[in-house]
C-alpha cells in the first residue's frame, strides 16, 4: 500500500513475523513496516498513516516529538504548565495529561475491532470537545483535532511521516535521550503493558533494538531527521539529560522558544509542579489508577516487582542494568549509526 508520504506500508509476515511474535506477544493487529526506512508500527498504521501525515497543524501549535521513553510525559507536563498553568490555578490541571496534551497516534495501540466487553470510556476532554465523537473509532485522533487553540500535542512519529511544512506552520520540541537509558526504560514499558508485552530477556530486547525491530524504530533515523533540522527557528532540540542536570536553565530556554514570558515566581511554580517527586505523587491523575490495576491491560507481576509508569526518573541508570556485552553492542551501535554529529550526554 502506497502512502501519501511516498512510503510503502506492508504487513510483517513470514519469518520476520515469527521472529517478532516469539518475544512480542502483544500488538493485537500485528505489525507493519513503512519502507524504504523500515519504520515499525502496530498494524493500524495501515489505516491511519495518511491521517497522521496529513494532520492539519496550526500556527499556535506546539508539538512535542520524541522517540518513546525519552522524557515525553515530563515534557508534556512542563510545556502545558508553562503555556496554560504557570500560576497553578487552571481548573483542567487535574485532567490526565493525554487529555490536556493529546497523543496524536495513540489509537495505534488500541484494537481496530475492540473485543466484546472492552469498554472505552469517554474522558473529560473527549466529552467536552468531541460530544458527537465516535469512541469506537480513532478517538485520540479526534481529540487531537478538536482541542482548542493553543494546542500542545504529542507524537512519537518522526518528521518524515508528517507533511514537510510542519516546521513552517508550528513549533516542535524534540527531546533526545542516551539510547542506553532509553533501552532500559523501553524494556520495562514493553514488559508492563499487555498491548505490547515483551517476554524475552534484556539481551534479546537489545538485539531487537540494534536490528531496528522495536516499534517506532529505527531510533538512529528518528534522531537523525530531527538533528539535521536543529537550527530551524521553530525547532527546539533538547536532551533529557540536560533537563535533569539544569532544569532552571532549560526552562529559561523553553520560555524564550515558546514566548511564554514567565516571571520568576511562575518559573518556580513550574519547576516544583513538574518535578519527578510531584508528578509521581500525582500518578493517578496521569494514568487512571483503576486501569493500571487491570491485569488485562497491565502486567501486575511486573508492576509490583519493577514499578509502574513512574519509577526513578534518573539518568545513567544503564550503568547498573546493562551487562558488559550489551554495553559493548550499544557502544558499537552508537559508533556506527549515530555518526551524524550527535553526542549523547
């Protein structure tokens, strides 16, 4: 199938399907490749890829773009708070983060034909902005289109799968992270969530990453596309590690990029409100606590043993998690694939 972007999308079949299905027992609609770049996505991308490519961005939009597990939720909360809640008095602040900052392509992770009894509940934002919306359709895409300006939106898709004029229309914040820490976090994510559910070892997960066999990969190409645009005035490229090391300084840079003009008191509000400890304490507001206790959606053994969505929020944790063999493989991957000028912190 040919997409409007010029890419070709095909279902993963045969030996490749068997290889992936051995370790990834989620993905109810299978997986697809988007060529020639070999992007890997859940099967629903076959139906929704053109909708994402042709998504109509507006001049006041801010799009947060990351590869998974690179500080996305933190950045969503920071940017939304700076733009909408610097005095911490916005009545919508208790809404789930994806109600306030919709995840454009989140529908990829919901079955195309939900099984009988699978109830999808209209969120606060969906009820308000999509009163005639279809919950059995692409409800996150509907919400992304419907929320009022100025919109803050989230995606894990790369630049090449959106229209080429994205940066001429809107502002984009791209967050990059050391791939070794990203790998550890993404592994936990795949073990925790049933709709992705990885059942192999750390070494096997690392091999999938190096072979560009993780959803949203290849990571190196995702990074390269953004890195090559880093000097565009409408792109703010930031490292997760810099946000951790100097949040005050990075908030100042974001303020200048966004044009929010915050006062010192407002900076202090944002810094405290979006700190890891504060966000972890509000965990149930980000991700419904009752949903997270549902074993059909979350692996409760992993949740109990290794934690839920918010765990440590640190940099450099890979040093105690990766084996010397995996570290060596990752170093070689960085040397070979990330030779376009980027240096990880």
